[in-house]
């Protein structure tokens, strides 16, 4: 599963609006707009930073480490990812 699919599924599973989720994130100290959330779940933006992912994981009931891995896999250039696989 990709980062955007994970975010989209978690949002759908929550049954909450993007505005509600945005407000919950703000209450946790991270200002995220509903528009930004929409762009994350559609893949129009690259995966979010660790700070944003940490609050999204908390608000959406996701495992932060798993969300980080998905985000990093998409952010790391393919050539670097291949080299990392070879050193494991």
C-alpha cells in the first residue's frame, strides 16, 4: 500500500470530515488545512514531514513508524533506495 492510499483509507475509516481531522491536528499542535489533507490523500503532494505524520498517525489511529516508512520510500530517490536494499 502506498502513502496516499494509507492516508485515504484511514480518513475514510475514521468517518470524519477533513475539517474535523484538521481541527484535531490543530488541537495537537500542528496546523494542517483540509486542503492539505486532501492533497495528501490524492497524491498531489509528496508525503508529509515526520512532524505532520506523527500527528496524523495519532489522530487517524495509524502506526507512526509504518507511515514514516511509506513516506520515506516515496521521498528517497530510486537509486538510493536500491543501494539501501543492497546493504541490508
